[in-house]
């Protein structure tokens, strides 16, 4: 986690001096914040790719495939564990002006993604972004859901997309 990781260990892993680390980042928290943003961008890039590749599919199916791809990237990256363990700490430690200049809300990302794909959700972007967040939160509860988690996620995603895009 962020709290247990030291600048010394980061510099050693990157094979740079501690002084060189501080030329790039004023603190380890800023580095981790940027890593979190990179992970976030990777998720939306996977969704954008699927939206583009499936342009001939109906809106419901395009949106579902994109959302399932985003969930898969998020699950494989370990981002949910990182968010649950370290996000609140990072938000307390990273200066507000840095957050504002580097962070975009899920609603902004969802809006850009859907607008570029020509998709307009019923109920608006705020509802759509909240539904996406809700579905992604299931990732951290897949052990409680059990062996049927992949089918449960597909069912929830497809149902949500039918509601938002049919």
C-alpha cells in the first residue's frame, strides 16, 4: 500500500536516486495518484476500443461489451483493491489544486466516452456514471457473490444497458 511504501523503495525499484525521484514527484503520494489516474485511463481506453470495434452492434450491446471490458481491465489491474485501500488516504495527502488539475470525475469520462461513440443514455449522464460506478463496485465483492460472479456481472451489465440505451 501507499503508506507502507517508502520513497527509498520506489527509487530503488526504479533504479534511480532518491534525489532523482524528487525531481519527478514532490511526494510518493503524487506518484501513486498519477498511477491511479493511469489505471483509470486504461479502463476507459479499453471501453472506447470496444465501442469502436462494435460500431455495427445495437447501442445496448455496444455499451454492454464496453462496460464488461472496462470491468475486466479493472479486475485484472487490481485497481479496486488499490482504491479501497488507498484512495481516501491519497485524497487527503494530494493537494487539492493538483487533484483538480489532474483528476476528472467518472461522469466526465463517461460523457466523453459515450459522446464519442454517439450514445445517449436515458436518464442522463449522471445516472449512467452512477450505474457504471455501481457495477464496478461489484468487482470487490465477487468472492461474496461466489462462483457465478461472471454470469451475475453480465446479467447486471446487460440489464443496466437495456435500461439506459434501449
